[in-house]
C-alpha cells in the first residue's frame, strides 16, 4: 500500500512538473560537483600519466637508436611497458615517545614534503620488432643489449622479426 501511495504521489508531481524540476536540479548539481572535482584533481592525474608516458617514450626512442647500431639489425621499433608511476622517496623523521613507542612522519618544509629521490617507473616488459630479428645471433644480441641498457631481466624482453 505504501508503494502505491508513493507512486501516485510521483505521478501527481510528474503531472504538475515538480518532479521533473527536481531531477533537473539534482542533475545540474551532480555535474557541477564533477566539474569542480575534475578541475582540482584531474590535472594532477593527467600530469602523472603524461610524465610516465614521456619517460617510456624517451626510453623507447633511445633504445631503438642503440639497437639499430648492432651488426645485422635494420630498422627497429621498441615498446616499453611500465607497471607503476614514478615513486617518490620522502624524508621522514622518527620520534620516540615517552612510553617507548615511536612515530614516523614526513619532514615538512614550508608545508611541503621533502622528496629525497624520485624513482622511475618499474619496467615489466619490452617488445622489440627488428629487421634481422629472425637471425638467432641477432636476436640474442638485441635481448642482451636491451637487458643491459634498461637493467632488467632478459626474460621480460621479447624480440620479433620485422
């Protein structure tokens, strides 16, 4: 019975145009909140993604140039895949309390955290497509060179002939 009165109340409001007004007002409020949220937090996310993309693109270009210099290798294309974003190592201080427990917190200067080091994204895979990649000696040379240049395991490098 309560559901029937609820629906009949909605039907009455819909006929009067009040329900439609409320739906439009609530929709506008939700859109405004999303726009404000994106203005404050959206740029930070895209900047991080852009930094990681720039890093991997630079690695790909530099590695391709280097690999093309190997004997028996022609044109080369390289794709590097990363699993994480840049990791920031921050300065921390440990305070020992009177009860013997300790608390660790970041060191702040002027309200900003001190970054000691920024680590590059972790490489999880490399694909090399190269002319001459069907020759076993060339394939091994490409894998060894990429492994050395990127300081990664050879098992995450795949080479294919162009």
